[in-house]
């Protein structure tokens, strides 16, 4: 039995002796400048009501380490008399503009008070940067312009938290959720609110914003989204959301977030009591590795499709077909325990719209852990080889509590696949398919992978510090 493997981690934010705590990480990778931007909330204590400002660190990515600058307070990400929360960055590749969205909540008003009274005191705000986060614009409050009178129908709302995305069309998407008021008042108290995920979107590179319809079905709260291409040429927007129901909720949109289909529980992705935030990121499937992955995962990549092509055929398309799109795979991070926020794990799905397609977890941190945010990147290739697929994860963790520090790790796709539980542990029976396929040994898989990532496979990213130049209210009380 081999020992568990954990990727190296670097501490970016650490709880201070005076109680100041850093929570709710958000991560963005800018490939043009090879920069990581790590955001989080600075709180006077771990409590939501003690949130204060947003802070960030910028890191430059070299071949096998990240050099981080000192922490900076985002002084313009602030409304007077409000606390700044839920950082949600998104980068417009077309214009080079970086947006940092966040919510501003009046004073120390807790979310539970807004749910009980129906008095929404949350604002929808952003700042932006055109120099990769070195300088920032003044704050813009979009609440009245974008949400308008609908704000009266929401007891409260929030963003993400974590990264937003840009679609191929140029549309910018900001994940969000709102507690819809179902019954206004009963005996002077708010009767009922129900949370549903949705997204804000812009088709004008951030000049104007709108919001789509909420995910129908099971209660869904903090969420993230991925644009998923499928082999038959179709594209869906995939939403993965926190839920108080014991499992994650997923939902699909066929019109880029304007309307979502009915949400469904994902029983392979469990939630701890009251749920916890999780992160997803999509990336183009490395088709040159599919045969090796097919055997290594014990899951037939081209033989277990759960939907048909647009022509109605169940026959999968091949890469030389004119309608073929390189499929999107999705990685997900979340605590793996059902009784506590503990043991942060990473999961992989080759067919995200199928809730049974998730494989994992690979536990990348043992111990108390909570919120996380993922980023996809390509590592510098060896000469004549394609870039190696890798992921960065910014996550809350600690030895005593999950909120002692926020750490940063990088791991490759190979490391993820190599550390996923095997078929027997998954309880997935694919023996018949396995007998019909050529078996590729782990050594063969390694040799097939070496061409693209030998130089980075076991290199440990290190830090080089730059020198100075109801149950509802119970659930919402734990972010």
C-alpha cells in the first residue's frame, strides 16, 4: 500500500495574533503575464459579521516556483459604512481588463438578520484594473442599475465566491445566489426564503450587466460555473453549487446562463453539515493521452456516453469529424468529510453533465479545511512536446481550525489522475469494458506522459518572497 502524496503548499495568508483572520479565497491566473492573483477577505475575527476589507497578493510564475509580492489592501474595494465580502475576479481576454466583483454589506449586519427580516442591505459592486492588478479603479455600485426593484424580492444575495469566467463569445459571467422571499410576513416575521444560484452576465465587456433566471429545483447557494464543450459540437454552461441537502447541486444552461434547467443532486459529491463552498474549473481534454487515461482510470472514455449527438446518433464523434469539439473536462475541490469541514479533496469528471461521472477524491490536504478556488494553467513544455496541464488551488486550512491560514498549491493533471482512487475503491464495475480494451501499465502511462511533463512532474512549487521594493439561519451562520 503506497503512502498518500500531497502537493507542496505555500502559506499566503495567516491568522494574526490579534485575531485578524483571512477567509474566502479567490484565485485568478493571467497567462499573458504569467501572474497569479490571490484575493481574500480580511476579517477582524473568523465571523462573517466581522468581515472588513479585501486584500490580495500577486505572484509571478516561473518554471518551477512562484514569487509572491507582499500583501496589499484593496482600498478602493469599499463602500463607506459597509464591509467588503465574497471576492469574485474575472478577466476579459478581449480587452485586457480585470474585474474584481464583491458584495458590500451594511455595517455588521449578519446574513441571518436579512433572512429573518427580509431587509436586504447588500450591494453589488466592482473595481477594475488594466495593468493586471497593479492599480485599481474607484468602486462602482451596480445595485440599482442592474438589480433594480428585484432587490425587494431577495432577502439577501451574494457572489461566487471565487473566480468568474469568460465564454468564447466574450460574455463575462459572475456566479451568484439569492434568497428569494416566498412569503412576505407571518406575525411580523419573514416566513420563508429559498436560495437559488444564478449568474450576472455582460455581453459588452463589462459596460452593462444583466442577470439570468435562477436555478430551479433543490436549494442552491454558493456556486461556480464552467463552459463545457462536448464532442458533438454542443456547448453547455455547467453550474455546481453548495447545498444544505447533503450533496452538491448541479444544473445546466443551454443559453449561456440566461435560463437553467432543473437542478439535480450529485450523490458522488457530498456536503458536510450545512454545506461548504467548492470550486470547479474546466480545461480542454488532452486527447493525445485518452487511451492511456482510459485504462488508468478504469473508465471507458469513448464508450460510456450518457447522451446522444445532435444528429440523434449514439455513436461518438471522432476528432476528424467536422462537428467535433475538444471536450471539456472539469476538476472540483471541496472538503471530503460529511461530518466536518476536513480533508480537502480534488475530483475529476470527464463528462460533467453526468452526475455519476465524478472520480475521486484525491485528498491534497489532511486536516481542517474549507473554502477553495481553482485555476487552470499550462506548464512550460519540454522541447517538441505539448504543454503539461496543471492546476493551482488556493484554500483555507489549518491544524486546529480550517481558518488558520490560506495556502497555495500547484499540481499536474498527471498527479491528479495518478492519485485518484482505483476502480475497486470507487465501487465502479467496468470489468467487461476493461476486458475489451488493451491494458496499458502504469509504466506505459508514465512514459506517454513524460514527453509533456517530465520536467515539471515532481518539481515542487516553492515560495520566494520578494524583498521590499430555522436551519436556514443556522446554515447562513457558517460561511
